[in-house]
């Protein structure tokens, strides 16, 4: 049960209104073809999304004119959409955009206004991220929505988390 407070003038009394529990949340998940992205996608479906949410899957490509890239991207989005529907009972919106990944993610977040932008990261060192650039680091500093960056880790059994 969540409540939303109304802001009123000093002379008026405050009242609490109950937010409709059927309202779903908007969640943006940035995906690519890599295993770290898939891990972040799986994490979001398992730990973050709930039935009724709308998940916006976003994939950024360098050129929409390349048919091979577009076909591979569409296949990826179809596969992830089917998996999300099956596992989490969420609504899915997919979008393939052209341009720099970090800028595309932040631009889409401004349009969608999600409660969070979920993405994976390779887990590189600070020095490598600074020298080579990092999409997740760019989004962390420039995205207006809350970035949720899933860092790869090691669990006790020795398998990747």
C-alpha cells in the first residue's frame, strides 16, 4: 500500500490519498547481445519487476541501415520480450534506436520517465572505464532517472551471480 501526499497552502489541512495499487511502474532496461546485459535483464525480472509493470526494453545500434544488425537486434528483442512475459507477467515495449548507447539510453529515459533504468556493466576497473569509456558510467552521471547498474559478481559457489 503506498500513499501520496498532497502539497497544500499553510491554511489548508493535509490529506493523504491512496495510490491505486493496480498502477504499474515504468521500468527501462537497456539491453545488448552480451552476457552482462542478459544478467541485468534476468536480475530486473527476478528482483525488481512485478506484475502490472511496463518494461521498456531498449537496444541501441550504430546504424539502422544495416539489415544484418537490425535483424539480429529484432531477434534479441523478440526473445527477451517472450521471456519477460513468461517470467514476470509484465507489459513489454521494445525499441531499437540508432546512436551512441549512453546518450540514447538517457534520451529514452527522459521520454519514458521510468522509476529506474536497469543496465549491466562489464565490471572493469576505474582506469579502464575512464580510458575506454563506459555506457553505464555515462548513464550514471547523465541520466535523469535512477540508474540501477548490475555489476557482475562472484557468489560463494564460484559461479557468476
